């Protein structure tokens, strides 16, 4: 099925370990996003990529890096994981920033626990 | 910056109507959205409304927009247990800005 695919679905890390969350979309969308979801705080934007070759910081970028590998793929890297990064991470894509007609398409999320 | 606020919880009985409210601060918002998140899943777009509209109806869903008060609501008629989920309000500013999401309202439907 067409959509946004995130891997892995679950991950447990020790403090200080690094990992990369992968995201791929097959809808030929230009824009891609990484959000984290924490109880009572909604979705907070970590980084986004308006188009292939560009990335920008969102609301909570500290401790993360991203790579827009090509039009399809947008990865999120935690260089040295901290317990405060325990969260559910969502990747999303859209035709363009603020696309109205179809909004954003979300992946099913990665549940990350840092111990 | 933009801010979108929602109450955290709402509980209704099956068959009743649910009204989920949202307030936003960006007066240049062009579109406003409602997303639904079921347990263990990502967000799915339910509906959206253009800022020059007051109301939009789509089957059991009615969206009301009060632009003067920057207030958006989602009414679900004849609420069913399958409507139990978290509902997020979101807005996009003028000029193609990215979406800003609210905190989400957890709707619980009781028998």
C-alpha cells in the first residue's frame, strides 16, 4: 500500500548509544517531517525537509540530526541517546509545506525507549 | 509563534454527540485540520476547513470555525465506540507554512 513506512517499530537503547530511524514515502511527496509525540504535549516538530536537498530545524531539534537521502527517504539520527528522548517518533510527508487538500500522511511510528 | 490548544480528555456515551474544541493564535491560518489517531497508529486526516468558511459537514462530522475568536470545533454525531481515539487540531499559516498541531484530545466512548 502507498504511504509512509517507518523502521523500526520498536527500539530500546541504552543511554549514550546511537541509532538512526528510517523513513520512506512512495507518494512522490516533496516535503517530509519528523515529529515526536509525548503525553500531554501533542506533536512537536523536530526537523523537516521542504524539498530534496534541504533540511531545517523545527521546534525541538537538540540531540537530533537528519538526512534527506533522496526524494523518498528522510532519516533521523540520535547520536547519543538520553532518557529524555524516550518518545514515539512519527515521520510524515506532504506534497508541499502546509499542503491543504490532503494534509500530511503519517507513518505508524517508532516507539523508542532510552534506559 | 503559533500555538494550538485543546482540552486533554472528553468522555461521552455511545449514541451521544461529541464536541471537541480547539483554539489557535495564528490569525493568518489558511487551513485548519482535524486528525484522528487510533491506538498504536499514526495520525490520519479526518477533514479540513478553509479559513473563509464557517462550517463544513461530512457525514457524521461537522466542523465549525469562528475566525474572530480563533476557535475551531469538531462535532461527531451519534458517537460510536470506534470513534474512541485521540483527535488533533492543526493549522497552517499563510504562505505555505508547515502545520502546527495541538496537544490532542483523547475521546473515550462509553457504552
